[in-house]
């Protein structure tokens, strides 16, 4: 909604028609003379060699899975092996024109792509660089396993390095390329441009787009390819990612130098999604290349390519790469191929006919390309046999080493704990000057904030008026502005992040401060908002994205639960995830806009979960999150955006400061009851403090949790040892609330000190009602007191409004409400 | 193949141990070194550790079993392994079925009770802890928590009465006053108020007869002590001589030790240490008392291995200071402390509880003026040390009150006669009365 773009009814209502350009299908024409001239015989033969390597590597895995042995060596591999036998030409052809700066992301079926990309990189890198890469990778742990002095040269060694490193990874060995924590479906090797492969169908699409955004915004060389299957076109987040890459604003609103993110959506079209046949059964496009036509006027430069001819794929990838580097992306290729192996070893091929499989075997891309080279005199039959013999011996060697526990010990299970978080502190991910449109001190909001009261009460203890206050949203603004002016790689986006100033006015003023490429609006694509941020962060850059309502996390489920949370640990700490996901928790807007889902993110290993309730913490905790290297779910309640600072008497500091991670804050001291609150319930808690004192003479110790994970229990334990009584309250529905988790831990830690079981107060286990009825739905101060009376210590003369009896616990559980 | 867990031999003389408590259940996953159970010999308590990691497949003796050492008491292995071959033939209880059933009953009982009666009379963990500290019998309290639960405030406002006072009040029909003079206002026996004589009958009639009583099985240390004491009295001709020693020198020396600079390392030397030291020096002159009477023969020992009685939560223990005759006072003091502490903590090695040639038992701190120590047979002598009290002594025409330490010496007339026993006491008195000379010599 930029004001510079006018939507004119005359234009909008004008008659006309949309025209499409024809979409090329398999237009590549083989011409050996031309090909030899372009590539040289040696490069053509190397392509064949690479295809043979992949074929033998996967044949070995297939035999291990199916027969339990390969070349007389027995081995049991209980994990997955999704093979791509038959797809070698598509993988090798793609990598021919790629450099190490060009990234490929892939799927669960990407062994071949890893091999193709790494073998291509090995042939392009000089020996010195190759040696350094191998020696520095995990301090030479992988290299030392294969280096035995037998190698002809560095490239020969590097080939064994990647064959062994990948196999050791598949077999969960500590010497694998991700120390055995990634495994078959997640392995990757960044130094050669092979980026994370993803076990979620289509999972790599939006991550690749984010990685391409990182290249675009930080002006890094290279393109990014998302290798995803034909069936992934059925996944919403794939389309979300495509929209994210195709947005008009890159050319309409951003500085002219940028263009679109250089990303190629490369559909490895093997005709099946597991057993579902995409053409004729589960999809309708007939040609996946058709999809490009629906995205933008250049139709994503989409075409179908014969993926059984490596030179056709190389040609198409080369042309797309040029288009992408020219800022004309995103591009799309529909690479026709066929998986001769099953989806997995358990696949009985009940969904396809023997005849069909025989047809493709006759067309086998590896054999066909070998015959092409022989018939054109590039190699002899004997050369081909010699190559196969050499490759088989390399694969045997890799397997021997990878299954030898003395060389390749299993990865230590305790390693995982150490890589769940990187716990880093990074001021900036690049040294260049952060790009700003104005000096921070000249920013209108910055000037306005100078006049605000950073503590809510005047010297006489009288509260300032709302419009005089420095509020929670100002704390968010200051933390964002600080990191934007410190780290040049820091970007922020989401729905309504720019001109609107964020749906809740936290970003007012940032539009004036920042160029488009650092703060922009995204499509309504929650999956891709988080997914692209994941790709941006793991490619080395800081990003803060936003979901306007916590309820919308449902739209970004995979990206939050499987992607941003897992990549640091699945990469054995190679990847960092400096990503803050700001999530606003609503109310008054009914059942799909009022949910606190802290429990869900608390449940997922690998996420940090912060939930500030005060203005001081809004700034201090966001500063902390934006300086770290871990994915932080940063929850903010819309109930608190307008509050001033009620606790820090010195007011919210004007300078930079960080809240200590994992530390709850004791807001009032008391000896009779510990009340732990999360988020805005802090303010109901303050009412409880007053009422318990006035009516019942009881002193309540009020603790603002602030952090759900990580969490230091010391202060809570100390408090409970003193009071013997604890209530934990949050706005989340009571069933499965994260507070139950904390209550259970407190029961363990303080059992002998408890005078009653910990009591958890939450919202009703229902949909949230209309705004007018919310006080009967969200926890109120009176509910907390009722619960104390019913479950902890009867209060003289107290009349309950709310039923907190044991019978009620059983009743609502029985009914599931 | 599952790993057998043997009941280890704890000291040479130990033939069997009582399993006090299992810390694991069948089916639990344990790691090597983890405590499996606590066992008790006649002298001390030990923990049996897992010698392998895995799942506890079998627990072959329930708690409270008396098990011969080196028997297989449990097996650890992979789930599903058959351990029936490892099960000892004499095993007491079938496959730990007993603890499992008990546990299930415990689990389901409160739920049923709640549902049926609609009122629990539970007690909060915090209240329970406080009750123990305060000595409050929570069974007498009416809980004011939710559903009648006894909570902290019920205990903190409850009247604390010592168990002795409670028993006395019940037995004698005495009234319990609202506040007592014991620690923290606890009502002690002295605080009990007599009920008017004519009201006693009525007061007693209201009480359950005979009131609270607890059955404690005689086992472990208690059982051993009981057996030995009875055997001692049945099998020896013991008698006790009483006297007292001028304690001024001992008290003076003790004050000097206390006042000495810390680096001297003598601040910890107690009166008991001094008495032990003087005893060792005296015994050296009376080898016939540093002896064992074995019926057909008497063994006189060339060295003095001095036993001393220690009061522990588990009962009386007598650790032995080996080669006490070779030690300086400082060494003797340190060794005494180490052994006493080990006994109190239940960590004493069984071998340190045997082999004594003479024993000293000290009830002085309790104000005992004289008593008849029971011989730790087959030892021939045991010295009882009593309280230090002023004693009038004629000094010319004047009467002077001089602090004296009571000494009660029991000896076995089978092995020694009264005269040498008396001479032993005279020599000991001299050594105590001029302790610094004793120390010098």
C-alpha cells in the first residue's frame, strides 16, 4: 500500500485479455560437435564419471537396505535411504555451470544432488583451496578418516572425502559431514555449495528463497536453487515462497540495483509423490512448467527440460542462471526424470507397472550418456569399464571406512545437547556500514520519544497520562532501531511492517529510517515469512520477522516446528539461526485472533521462547534476542503495547541494555503466596497482590516469568521455599498450558516445602468469546483468589465466583472442555 | 546375558546383611554405579551399587530380608532377558511381587477414598516437615486446608508436646498446659499439671488404654547389642569398683588446649580424649587387664586396641582405636573423632568395630554420677567415666570443694582379682590428677 502507487478504477475496470507466451518443452537439440566445442571432451567425460559415481553410491545403499550387504560386506542401516537411481543426469547436468557460490537446497532424495554439486565443485576448486576446506572442516576429522597416502592427487582425495563424509553421515557417524546428526535426508556441505536438504516435502522452497534474499540484500555472489519434487507443487508453502520471490516491489519499490532474488525453483519431476502419480492422479497441471505462467508476466521463464540428458539440463540451468544474476528471477524448471528405485526400500512399486519401469530402464540416462560418448568417440568401452572399476573401488573403500567403528565412531548422543543452541552473541554479521535513509537522531519518532516519560509515575507517585508515557511499543521500536543501525545484515518484514508501521504501531518511524530492502511488507504468507527468514538466517544474516497474531503460527507450522528450530542441531552446529520471530498475542477479536500458544513453542526443542510483560523488558529482552544467534519466539501481548514502565523506578534506560536470559523478575516481595505470571497476567497479578493484602492480610510474592525457555528456576524455588504456596497464571487455555510444565517441575524441586499442590490458572478450554465476554474467559484477579481459597488455603469469609474444586477438575477433563 | 548383583561381603566377619530399602524397582533403568539398595550389617549401613548399566530385571529379596553375603540379590540386563536362572534357590519372596502390589494399592487408595468420602485428611509436605521439627503429632490435628488437609498453619499453631510428656500425661492422667517450658515452647513432662485427685479416675477413663505404642522389630545394631550384653552378663563374673579422681589438672589442661592458638591444633582435644590417653598409659602397667578371657585361656595383648562407646541414631556402637598405645594425645584425639563421626553417619567399616582389648564408656556428659558398665566380653575390663562434680575435701581444718571425676570400673573376676583392679584405678587417678606429668612421661 505505498502511496506512490495509485490504484485507478479506470485502469482496473478496463476490458482486455491476458496473453501467455508459449512454454518450451524439451527444446534442447543434441549436437555433439557443438557440445564438444563448448565443454571439451574431458568435461563431458567427467559428467559421465560423476553420474557413474552417484549410480554406484546409491546402488550400494540400495543393496545394503535390501540385502544387508554390498560387495560381500555386511551392514545393517536402520535409518532412511530415499534413493534417486535414474535421476543422475538431472543432478549432474544441473551442477555443470554452478560455482561454489551457487547454492543448491534439496529434498529427502538428494544424495545424488549432494554428490553432483560437490564433485563439480571439486573439479573447479584449486588444490590449495580444496586442501584448506578439507583440513578446516571439523578440524580435519572427516579428512583424517580417508587420508591414507594412497591418493593420486588432491581432487582424488577430495572425491573420497565427500563420498566417505556423506556415507558416514548417512550411517550416523561422528565423522560424517554433519557429525551424524543430519543423516540421509538432511546432509549438506556448504563449502562446496551444497546446502541443507529437507525431509519435509517442499520444505526447501521458501528456505531457498530466503537464502537468495540474503544474497540479493547483502550483494553476495551466486544463485540459489531449490530442488524440490513435482509433488511438492501441492504444498502451500512452496507457492508462498514463489510469491515471496516474485513480489513486484523488488523492481517497483526497491533501489534499482537490486532486482529479484536469484532463485531457481527446480522441479525434479520424477512423476511421483511417493506413490501418488502427479499427472493423471493427484495434480492437474499436466506440465509442471505451466505453473510459471500463473506467477508473473515473464512466466518465471519456465520450461520443461529433458532430465534424462545431462546436457539439456546443463544448458537450461546455464540460461536460467544468467537470467537470475540479471535480477529477472525467480525462474522455474520442470526437469523430467524418473526414479527407477522405489520411494524407499519398503516400496513394492504397487502403484506402477513393470512395463512402465522397463520402458524407463531402457532409456536409462547413465547408460544412454555413456553410449553417446562412446558413439562419438569421446571414450572407448574399455575406458568406461575402467571408470566403473575405479568408482566401485572408491565406493567399497568409503563403505569399509564408514562402517569401521574404530575409524568412524557413532556420533555421541550427548553432542546433541551441546548443539541445540549456539548461544552466541554477534553485534553484526558484516562490517559494512548499515544502510539508512536518515541519521537515527534525526528520526521523527526518536525525537518524539525524548519527550516521553520513561517511568509511569511522577516524583509524587502520581501516574502520568497515557499520552505522556513511553510505552511497550516504544521499547520494541528502540531495540529494533538499535540493531538496524548496528548490524547491516539485519532486515525485518512481515505483513504491514512498512508503511502501516506494523499493525500495532511498533515500527512507526522505521519506514523513514530504512530503505526498502531492510524493511518491507510481505505477502500474506506466514509459512514463507518464517521459511524465508530461516533461509536468510542460516545463510549468514540477522532477520526479524513478524506474525501479526499468534493464531497465525498455525499457518507457519512446519517452518516454526521443523525448520527454524532444528537446523542448528541437525547441522551439528555448523549453521546459526539468528532469527527473531515477533508474535503478537491478541484479544477481543474472537476465537482465531486471541490465542496464547506459548505451550506449543515451549514443546518444540530448539526454540527459545521469550514473553516480556513490561516496557523495560520489551526493550531489554528484544535487545537480547536481536544480539543472539538462536531462533527466538518473541511473544508480545496486545494488552501491553500501551503500558508505561511501572516497575523500574529509574525508567527504561535510553541507552542499550539486555535483560539476563532465563531470569524471572520478582515484582513484589511476599511471604504468604508465590504468584507466577506470564505476559499480561502480570497486571492482574498486581491486583491480586493488593486484594490479598487488604482483605486477608497475606503478602504475595509476584514473579513475572518473562522467559519460558530457557528458564532458571532458582528464584521461583527460593520463593516457594519461603511461602509454601504457588499459583501460576497465564492467558493460555489451561489444558496443556506451559505453566503446567513449570508447576510439575516446582512440585519436584520444592515437594517438601509445599503446603498445597501448585495451582495453574489459565483461560477456559474453549474458543475465546466476543470482546464483551472476555472477562469470563481469560483469567481474572478474582479467579486467582478463588483458586487460592479452594485449593491452597481457605480464606476467611471469601465468597468464590469461580469453581476451582477438585470435582470441577474432573468434570471438565471428563467432558474435554 | 544379564549381570548378577551380589550382596558384597562388608568386612571379614560379616556373614549376612539386612536389606533395609530398595532404591530401584524392577523395570527401572539404572546406570553403573547407581545405588540399588541400602543394606545393614550388625554394625553399619552400606549402599549396594549397580555393577552394570541396564534394566533391573529381577529383585530377588524384598526389603527387610536377612541375606547371606555373596548371594545374588538382583539382576540387570536387557528388557526381556530371562533371569530365572540367576534367582537364588533360597529366595524369600517370589519375584518382588510384594512390593509391586503394595505400590499399586498405595496408588489407587487415595483416589478411591477421595471419591467415596469426599473428604481427605491428608497433610501437606510442608506441614509434615514442620511437624517433625516441632514434635507435633499430626494425627491429633483438625486440618483447616482444602478438604480438611492439614496445612502448615495447623501445625504451627498446634501445641507441641514432647512424646515423653504426651505418654506421661496419658498414663498419669495429667493435663497438658497451653504453653510449655521446653525448646520453642514445647510442653515437657515437668510442665504437666496434676488433675485434682478425685478427677483422675474420670480423666483416665477418657483415655484409650494403653495409649500410643509403637512396635519396633529387634534387628540390626539393636539385636547385636542385645545379644552381646546378655551374653556378657551370663558368661562372666563381672563387678564394678567406683571411685573418683581429682579433675583440676584435667580441666586445667583442657582450658589450656582451648585457649591455645589455632595452629597448635589442640583445640579439639576433649576431656574424653584425655581420659582415653590416661587409660592407655595406665593399662600399659596392667597387662592382665588388657586381655581377653576365653574360658580355657587368657590372652594378654602386647598392644592396646581401645574400644570406646558411641551413641548413634542406630544404637550403641563401639569403634576400636587400633594401636592406641602408639599414639600421641593429638593423634588419639583425631582418630577418636574420625571413628565416632563414621559411626554416627553410619559409614563405619565393619572391621573397625571389632578387635578391641579394653573399652571406655563415658556417660559424664549426661551427669551420671556412677554406674555399672557391662563388659564387652571377652574383654576383661571396661572403664565407665562419670560426671565431674565438686567433692568436699578436708584440707587441714578447712573443707575445700574440689572437682572430681567419677570412675566406674567393671572387670571380670574370672580373669583378674580385686586388688590389681583397685591398683589400676589408683594409678589412673594419679595420672589424671597430674595429667601434664602423665603427658610428659
